[in-house]
């Protein structure tokens, strides 16, 4: 290794981080004067908007995960496993906590990695707002393991209910989802289908219409507040037709071992409670290395994506509080935490790093809002598209919206795999669907 090489370290292998590492590796990875390192606490990557499909069992996790070590080898960058623990801005190095296996045995020691350019893109978590009992009793959909754990619990609950001698209790096969944003709504719609398909595989003691129940609970006065009211209302009506119990203007005060309690005193009994409300950056970022953060722990950055207190440290994606500006210079808050924003910022930062190498001034990032889409599984897809392109929101529903939703994932796959591999992976999944159950059963 060239000791004088420019060291680029990217922390976080989500949508933005993996795309950036791949593009940098393919452009500079063969050069001896540039060293690109991607750091993540997991071995594999999954596109975060797919987590609800893993949780419901409608998607096989193994068909969509990307192995970081293989991706690094094929695209000429280095991968190091470990969770970010410390930052030394004077020595320009980060510290990684030991990576521990399932038995609690350390696989790697504490690692120190030097950088010249550091990019932080560690994503976001749900925000429980200090609600009592959430940490102890609610499941979340923040990581691959969260999604797999929920799916396992759901299938186990169905098998248990079918096998028991006593009458199925009303809370046993009741899933309560707190938060009716995109994640909560998508999970509710998928669960309506997949729970019935699980039961169809021999669990005939369960009455799907009587025993299985999904509740969607939202503190605001309507679901999907990011979409236009007409789409929120249409989605709510569809969910109700599917049998989902939609509760709006309902604030959760406490999550308990067997359900939850609302602010009006109502108790909703449920064996599985999912917290899908609120967004914040990981807690460790607060005052991390003396960098400026906001109230939800996001790193505050300039429109160049540089942190406000260190020009050699960049942040992108959900963990960055980037001013939302248009090409005319107007400002409107900060860039929303969406996968499309991470994709745009990764592409922009790739060009920024090229400009740094050429000693050229950095350019500001302008967020382009291509709208929001929410998948309701096989039933529908709704959203507003291309608001930033045509100056107004274009409401889309049905098959066209579903195609647009699917295209977002294909754009991500193209960014990390290229055309040939993306095509082959897509064909392989289509073939495997013909030989596998319609829903994952383990």
C-alpha cells in the first residue's frame, strides 16, 4: 500500500454509501495513489425500502442481499467490518469497535483507520420519542436482522396458534403497527396477503378472517402525511377494505408485553407490536468528534455536503441535515430522508471528490424531488411523482405507479451491479419464483 495515497473512508454501506464506494472503486481503485475503504457493521447490504417485504415474507432475503466483501473485490475498493466507535479529527482517523460473532466472541479487534476524506452515511433509525415500553416490547424495522426477526416471530405465532389445544386468543395473531408513514402502510398491506398465504400451507385451524388482524395506528389526523390528502384517503379506504383496522389521531402512550395503551386510555391487545414512527440519526452521532448536529442527531452539512466544522468530513443520506435548495438558490428546510436523496447525494459526492483531486472548488448539491411512492403490495401503488420536474405534483396510482416503484430499486441495482449483472439477477429471481413458495415460511 502506498503510504502517501489519498485515503477515502466511507462509513455506512447503505444505498448512498455502497453506490459511492462502487463508483469510486471503479474510477480510482486501480490507482496506487488512491485508497477507498467502505466500513459497515454488517456483512451484507439490503436496500432499506425492501425491509417491509422481508418482514412480511414476500421477499426472500437471500435473493437480494449484496455481500460487501465480494462487492469490494469486484469493484476495486476495500471493505472493513465493524461499528463506528470514535473519531479523532486531529489524527484524522476513525476507530471501529470489535466485531463480535453470535457467540459473543470477538472476530476483529479494535481497528483504527486513517482518512484524508471521510464520508459518513450511517442512515437513520426510528424515533420512539421516549415512549414507555418501546425499547423493551416493540419490534422495529431498522435493519436486516429486525426484518428477519419479525418474520420469524410472525410465522411462529401462526404455527403456535394452529398447534395449541385451547381457543386462539384475540391478541395472538394481532399485529399492531405504530406509525402510518410509508413503512407502516406498506407492511400492513403486505401482511394482509402473506399471513393468509402462510396459513394456506396446512395451518387450517386458523380462521384467517376471524383470527388474523392487523391494526395501523397513527398520531396524525391521516395516514401517509407526506402524500396528498386524496391519496391518503384512497389508501386508507383500500386498507379498510382489506380488513386493516386504521386508527388515526391516536397517540400511543405505552407499549406493554401484550399490547399497547393509547392516550385516551384504550388498550389494544396484540402479540406483535411494530414501531415504525419517527426518524432520527443514530445516537452516537450526537456531539460525535465535536461535529455539529441537530435535535435528531443528524450531522449538519453545507450544501457542498461538507460538515460545518470540518471540510474533510462529508455526510450524506438520512444522517445528514443538508439544506434543501433548488438551482435558483431558494431554500426550504432540509433534504428529506429518502432513498432517492441518498442516491442523488452519492452521485453528487462522486463528482465532488473528483473536483477535490483536481483542486477545483466544490459545487452545491441541489435536491430534485421526484416525488414519493408507496407500495400496497399486489393491491396497488400510490404516490406523487416528478413534482420537482414539472412544478406541481402528479398523482399516480395503480399499475403505472407500481412500475415506477419497481424502477427505483432497479436504478439502485444498476448503480452497484451494472446492466449485465442486474439483468442476470432479475432473470434468476423470476426463475426461482417458479420453484419456491409464494411466501417465505422460515
